[in-house]
C-alpha cells in the first residue's frame, strides 16, 4: 500500500556532502513521522533524523549540526511524498546503509497505523 524508495547514496570523501531522497508513494491519509535510520556492519539500526507531519525535526546527537531532514514540498503530491536528508561534513563513522522510514501511516480505506521501510541505500565515507 505504501512504497518507499531511497535515492542518492554513494561514495564520498570525509568532509564531503551527500543528499539522500526518499519517495513515499501511496494513498497516505496521515502519518506520525518520516525518518532516516542507518545500520553499520555489525551494529544495530539507529535513528538518524525524523520529521513529523507538523514539521518538527529530531536528530541523533552524532549528526546534529551536520545533517538536515526536510520535506520536498515542490516535488510532493497527494500520492507521493518526497523527503530529503542533506548530509554535510561527513565522517567515516557515518558509513552505513541508510533506510527511509514512514512511521504510523494510515492509508485511505484503512484504520490501522503501520510502519514502512525502504530497501536502503549505501553511504560510504572514505578517510
């Protein structure tokens, strides 16, 4: 019912920047928050940043001041929500698979809140 697709991962040198985008398609009536999570090899998946439907943002301490999550209003429609994660001053420890998440989603015709995940995109930061 809801599909999430990430774009923009890749290889970058330390200190560089990358922009990740997430396309959330489906008949979304409401949601709690859209977010980005990441998972490094041998580690648990962790929260990077979230943005609520009201626009409130939240960041992991490790990325505060370097990453910015936003909704791409110009590219969003009723059936397509676009969100981005601008990552600046990247560090080797930012290397991970980054996942887009849609939390607490209600779609038209349904009354249950569900979470959805994208397939992930690799971000590699070389030192």
